[in-house]
């Protein structure tokens, strides 16, 4: 797949919207130590995450769970969620979205200037950024 830098992570788009007829997207995401997504909500797609390497803390709804290689999480659309890489080692996940369309946001974010506002791009793809993850 195509490798892109997106919000500090290295993302390989394994299945694009075009390749799957709009059914799903699949990403292989490598995250450096201490990487964290913001707490956010997808309104247009469900998200499934499978941890390949590393240790992460996942947040969804009001729950928080530690994850290691082999862990799986399903985050239905409309649920606040995010994750943080724990420890000194990087993490790697498979990130599946249903239906497809998130690949277009990832490609757009990879082209944004370093100091630009990713929230504007996210809003166009029906993603609400709520702020930093809970401590």
C-alpha cells in the first residue's frame, strides 16, 4: 500500500475506497512511543482495531482498556474513542473502517501543512474532535 504521514503516524493504506467498491478501508498504522490520538467521534463509519505490536490504552465511551498484540476493539459510529501508545516501544495496528471513505481524509491530512488545522478536514468527513484523551 501507499505510505503516508498522518497526524504523526505512518499509515499504509492497504484497501482504498476504490479497491473495495466503497465497502471498507483497511490501514496498517505505525505509531511512535507516546503517540496519542485526540478523543473523537466518527459519525460516518464504524471502526475495528487489531493490535499487531506494542502496548496501547484504548478509550471508548466511558471505558478505558489496556491492549497488547492480539487485542481487538470495535468502536461503533457515534462512540467517543481514541488511543495512546504506552511505554518506550512503538505500536502497530490494523485499522478497519466500514463503510469506506476514511482513506480520503488520511490522504488529505498527509498533504496538509505541518501547522494547519486538522479539525477542519476531519469535520468534512463527519469526525468530531472532542479534545485530548483523559489522563
